[in-house]
C-alpha cells in the first residue's frame, strides 16, 4: 500500500511538527542550535557534562541527556531551548501542503494531532500566523516543562495523543522525519511514514522501520482531478 493510501485510510493522523509541517531550523541553523545548547551546558555544568553531550546534534535530545546527567541544569537549558524555538517559529511558514493536509484530514472525518518534542506553542505561532485559527482545530501534544524523559523516541507523547483522541494504534499513522520518530511509532504500535526532502534521509527512515517515505507532505494529498473542459 502506498504512503498516500495509508494516510488517506487512517482514522487518526499523528504528525511531527518540525520537519513535516514546518522547518523551524532549516539548513545550518539546526546544527548551530545544538552547538549553542551544548555550549551553554558546558558553561553551566562544566567539562564533564559537555563531554556527555558531545556528538549529540539534536538540541532536544541534549535536554534528555542533561536531565539524566545534571537534572538541576534542566530548567535553565530548557528555558533557553524554548526561547530559541519560539523565536524561530516567529520567522518560518508552514511547509507546502501542510495546511491542505490538515484540511483534507479533518474534512474526511479523521482526527489530526501534532506530536512534537518542541514546546507546543510553536504550533500556533507558525500555523495561526499563516491562517488564523488553524491550531484551534487540532490537538497538540508537545514538550512540558520539566518532563523530557517522555519525549520521542519514547512512545509517551504518541500514546497521550491517542488517548486524547480515543484512537487505536492500528487505525493511526504517524508522519515523522527522524529515526527517533520511527522508534517512537514502533514503540507505540503506530506505523510511521517518513517525511524528508533528502533521499539519503528517506532511506535512513525506511531502514529504521518506516513503512513508506516521501519528500514532503504535499505528496500525501490526493492527486488533483483534471477540470472538465
């Protein structure tokens, strides 16, 4: 079954935000954000903590490691991350097809939830600036202050979203752009469709267990029917 068919048949569509629906940190800015978080962790926690975070590019996964290694530093680092995420959200637009996917899913009677490791406020800041009121139509499950151990790749956020919607894993599909998204989907019993512009990343997601992969969410929309002359 194609990725588009899987999405069309799903009674519940769960979607990661940063990547599939918007690029909060495009290009080199994603790596720069991780570097800034690691530098601040070094300043606050010293060389031992910095060594523990070395090699972890994802700023959210850095927070999970900080919570394990130096939990007293989680609050100031999480505050920094939230500030940077919200600043980025004020400057980006939804990806091509993002609003249309939301509309299509709700119009056919399915449920739609955004499941993100980012602070949930980024969703309204991006979507409502593009089209006021959009976020109010959706369920959003994201990072809660002081609770980073339940972030993806753990299944907790997905399971919470499904509880909110009264959804079952076998009737749901999750759209994600990272291996941690695939791992969270597998742990929660939800099939994952990868969304990534780069062919190499799509192959990585398929190798991790995604059931399909597309370059963008616009590829998951029904093909437009030609107008009659």
